[in-house]
C-alpha cells in the first residue's frame, strides 16, 4: 500500500514552481500535470503550493482536480494502466482483456496494487478503435490485445502499433506513413511548408476566399463553414496580439481516431496548417489542445513546434513577412470529453472546470480569454494544405458540387481492415465498408453507427446513402467526426446502447440538469435491460421522454446528442427496449 | 434612444429593449415562466433549464439566459415545453429530497410530474455536514443550482470557500480537500444560506429548533462556537 500519511517532500516541486512563478490561472492545467508527473498524484500540500504560486483559490483548484479524470487527489501509482471498454473495443473482447489483467495484477478498476506500483482503470474510448481492443500503459499505447497476450503487454514487449492511411490517401493523408514525423527536413522534402508560402503570397483576403470556395465545413462535427469562421474572426475587433487560433485536438468522441493519425504521423502539417489559419485570421496566439490520452501525439507535436520555431516558421516576421508574428503552445487535456466542446475547451485552457459556456456570444468574438478566436478541428485545418498545394480546381474535381474534396472516415468494429480512410465525398456507406474488406467471416451487417456516440444508428438497407453533407442533412444522419462503426449480426446492441449511455453519464459535465440527470437515468435503464432483468413495459416511453428532454433542453451539444444513438436505435429496432 | 426588438410570446406581441431576456419580456406582459436556478441578483448560468421555451429552433431556449430577437414566435407552454419540464422535475425529484423546497414541489404538482417514475434510480446521497456553529449542510437536498458557490465567489463575497466535487450526476458542492467549513476561507457571512433555495443550507439555530432543542441550549451551542473561533483566530 502507498503510505498516505507519509509527509510529502515539497522540495521536488520547487523547480517547477519557480518556472511558473508570475504565471496566473491559465497555467493551472500544465502545472498540475507537471506536479502529478513528480508525485503520481496531487497531494493536498502540493495543491496548496500550486494555489499560492498561481494565486488561485484552493477551492477552485479542488474543483479542477475533481473535474478531470486524469488528475488524482488520492494516492495513485505513477504507472496507470487504462483499458478501453467502449463499443469498438467491447466488440473485440475488451472485457476479457480487462478480466485477464485484473486476474494477473490482483486488482480491479480504480485500485492500486499492494506494492503501490500500478493502478488499473477501465476508461472511455482511447481514440485507437482501429486497433481494438486497446490499452494505455502509462504513456505507451498498445492494441490488438487478447487475454493470452497480457503478459507481453504488462512487460512492455507487445508491439506498439502505428496509425496507417487507407482508402485514397492523396490529400489530407498524403504524407501519413511516408514522412518521418520527427523531422522538419523530411517534411519539407515531402512538400511541407509550400502551402504556407502560397498563403503568404496570396494574403489573408484571398486565403479566406479560397477557404470559402473549397467548401470545407468543420470536420469536428458541427459542419460550420471554415471560410466564414475565419472571416468573422478576422473582422472581430481586436489587435492580432488579442486574437487566437485554437486547434481542437481533443478527439474523444467514441469511434473517432482520424486526428490522432494526423497528429502522430504528420505533426508538422498540423503546425503548418495552424500557421496558415493564423495568417488568414490575423492572430498571433496559437494553441493546440490535445487530449491527455494521446501522449505520443503530444510529444511529436511539441517536437514539431520546437523545430518549426528554430527554423523560423514560428516566431516573429515568419517567412520574412514584416508583422507576421505567430507562436503555438501545445496544451494537454486531462480526461474530459466535454473539453472537446469549444467553449469548455477555452475554460480548460483558462485553468477552470470544463463547463461549456452559454452561446451566444460565439468564439469568433468572445473566445479564449474572452477574445476573438477561431477554433478549428485538426482535419479541417490540414485539409486546407492540400487545397493550397494542389489547387482549388483539383480539390473541386473530386467529391460532389455541394461537398467538394475529400474527407476522413474512421472505420471500426466488425470490418476486415479497420482504420482511417480518406475518400472523396460521394461514395456510399456500403462502398466504404467494402473498401475496408467488408464484414469478417462473411457475416451479415446488423447495424452501423454513423458519426460517433453522438451520431445515429442505421440499418443495412440505409447503406446506399452517399457520404456527402447534403445527403447527411436530408436523411438526418450525421457524418459527425466521420465515425463508421460496423456491428455484425452477432453483436448485442443492447450492450452497445448501455456502453454509449455509460459514456455520456461518465462525461456529462454536470452543469445543466437535463443532461446531468438524464444521462444517468438513461444509463441505468440500459444497464437493467442489458444485464439485469430486461426491459419493463414502461421503459420505452421513459427513454423517449428522457431522450427528448436531453435533446431539446440541454445547455450544450453533449446533452443535446446524448440520446441520439438511443433514439435512432429505438426508431429502427423498437424491440430493443421491449 | 436604445434599440428595441419585437416578438410574439404565446401569440401576444411585445416590444422590449435589445438584450432583454425572454423571461423578462414575458413577465412584462404577465406571462410567468417557471424558474428554479435563476435569481435576479446573481449571474444566470442557465442550469436547471426549467424555463425552456419553444421558438421553433433546433432546440428549446432557456428563457432566463436568452435574449429576445426580432420576429421570434415563442410558445411558453406548448406540449413539448411541458414534456421537458415534467421530465426534468421527475428526474430531479428522484435524485434528491425536495421536502424543504416548496417552490419546486409546487412545480412538481403543477406539471403533474410522476414522482415514482424513476423510483429505481440512484439518489445523490451525501452525509449531513454539521461542522461549524452557524449552518448545517445537507446536500441530500442540494439541487446544484450553484447559488452558494456564486455568492461566496464573484457574485458577492469574494471568499472562495466553495467549489465542486465530482462531475456529471456525481457533482456535489464541496470544499478544498473536503475540509469542514471552519478550516476553509469561509467568513460565515451567511450569504450562501440566504441564497439557497432548498433545505440544503440551513442556519444552525433553525436546524436545532426543528430538532426540538431548547432555545437556551441553542444559544449556548452557537455562542460557544463563535467564541472558540475568535479565540482560534486571535491565537
Ligand atoms: C461534447 C462535444 C465534444 C466535442 N469534441 C470535439 C473534438 O474532440 N474535436 C473537435 O474538433 N470538435 C469537437 N466538438 C466540436 C467543437 O465544439 C467545435 O465545433 C469544433 O472544434 C470546431 O471546429 P471545426 O469547425 O473545424 O469542426 C465537440 C463538440 C461537443 C458538443
Ligand atoms: S449538456 Fe451536459 S455536458 Fe453540456 S452543459 Fe449540460 S450537463 Fe454539461
Ligand atoms: S447548497 Fe443550496 S445554494 Fe448551494 S447549490 Fe445546493 S441548492 Fe443551490
Ligand atoms: S479505443 Fe476503444 S472504443 Fe475507441
Ligand atoms: S431558470 Fe433558466 S435555466 Fe434555471
């Protein structure tokens, strides 16, 4: 057992506190991360010292530590093993893997081993669904686990898997798997920084016009036109030093892993694309907010930012352009899906609990620190690079008139070759699944979850829908973050609906009543239906009322979509709740 | 001259200055929209959503935090609105004890909420904290309206003794490291107790009286506590 009474040696923290001296609350999350790296958890005395340094009230530090799953206020081992049990991994026997690890270590979820060396947790989707079932051992990601390979996993000899490009990886994924993610030189050999040079030559107005014409809609799920977001932020009152580009790399929507592929395998592209956005908007401050469960992405991005800065691609007078000043800070989340919601993400950077703000006002005028901000998804920004380098005509030549260009899709579940697929808009869901080798073992498809946990279930007879924004809108089937999760005829959809409901109950921030309460009630009902006595005659109406209320009255997008999978499933298979 | 907007609420036209909330605009023409978390003197955070109304948008709008816009056509009591309110009340009632929240109980009655609907649901339980001479904290009655946290912080007192434990359904009002109030920055101004709309925060005197304790004894207990605290502060 860890000795909880042992006094904490604060001298280890001193160098960190010195480094942050003079900083304010916005430095809270980075400082908590650094402190936790020292102690493995955040003892009260450490929190007090941090509060003093940053001048944050202790109650507020407590609230922040309590909010984020990856901050621990109780003794926790430095080595935390996190096993994903969300739908894609669950389909691949994550529960069996978890049970084998539990048996081997002699501890259960949330417990620390007797020698104090390892803590075990089951966690929501780790964004590696193509490698299901997966787990993080400290900072190392492992996939394709089986109960029989647990020993290799625990002693670190199981192979670490890398993201691969599939489909027609000619635009956004063009460099993935080909370029050395650790080398600026290699990035430049593969065409890197040509886009920025073109952008500088065009100037901001032409750049925004290009974004408009490219038809790129936000790839984070909300489908807002990129060009308009840049235009509004550019036009908002404020000097460049008071404007921000925030890259949303929180990617925590179950079933989504496309941004990880870019962050890990082409990090310089993310840095370059962010710089292009800064030029368009006229912003001097860049932030890339990466979820805490992507340690490999974080280290590669930080290295890329460092090399770019050394080479003069970040800093003052970039590419010799007088007044083109821009730099990027990589920020790391701490286990909260809600921090992918844009305003909750701002709160996290500001050192607060990730509570979404009421909109309006919108980020383009009142974003990070209340200043004009363009917040863009990773894929959204990287897509612009190929429009710049390959030209607008080439981009418009693929896809459809209303959905030009290409899009990344995350294929997972029962498909032969799960992975990130880049395809031009317009292919059907069925064609995409066939590209991924179809369902293994010749089994029939029972259901496909489109768009993510916040998305919609479709039946086999709906798979001829072309993957375009216009078709998605007219059929009310969200493309969301590009999730296509396939369930064959053997899958237990009641179990999946329980897992999706558990996800939202775990991730609701608790700010507004309908979501805070409804996500819990929805999970309880599916828990009973799936595991504990089956459905009652009243369940369906209760689920419909709870779902309606969350969808209609919740404060933010999380609650507004927390019942989407359940409601679309009940439309198609009412018998699931009977 | 300030700008105005004109809209319809339950079919009646009303013109209000730009920036007026739907809640206030409705009140001007005598239409009462129910509220739970809203308090006119505190920052409105749009938490309870009981004030949601239907303007035919993608989702309903929380009237206490949404500004009126020209041409809005708002229904404050449509079938959909009532469905949402009833369900919120049913879920709230199944989570915490509303016995000492008469205004919310009135809404439960008015919206015909089924109080047994989520009988099997988990309740948000909490110990009762009797850790200071001035007030008792019984979070079994707490609706998470944030008023206490807000008055303790930027809305009034700037004392910052209160924050939150957990998140989602498990969100509770909490203190640093779970300390008792006398070990926090609390100055016992009593503003949180005054702002609390339920029986979650209650003056100790009242709690002791309710328990049938003799007033002399109450005087002694609460006095002694105050003295002890000032001695601590002085020492
Ligand atoms: C609960 C929730 C989680 C979200 N998570 C993400 C995310 O992980 N990544 C992302 O890009 N957008 C996410 N979004 C959408 C963002 O709020 C925002 O719309 C997006 O970052 C804007 O970038 P885009 O226009 O390029 O898509 C999320 C939204 C909600 C409501
Ligand atoms: S909808 Fe859910 S996540 Fe969003 S504010 Fe409400 S409780 Fe928080
Ligand atoms: S204790 Fe009272 S004032 Fe504080 S959040 Fe709970 S109900 Fe609201
Ligand atoms: S990584 Fe397990 S479901 Fe996504
Ligand atoms: S009264 Fe409007 S959200 Fe609570």
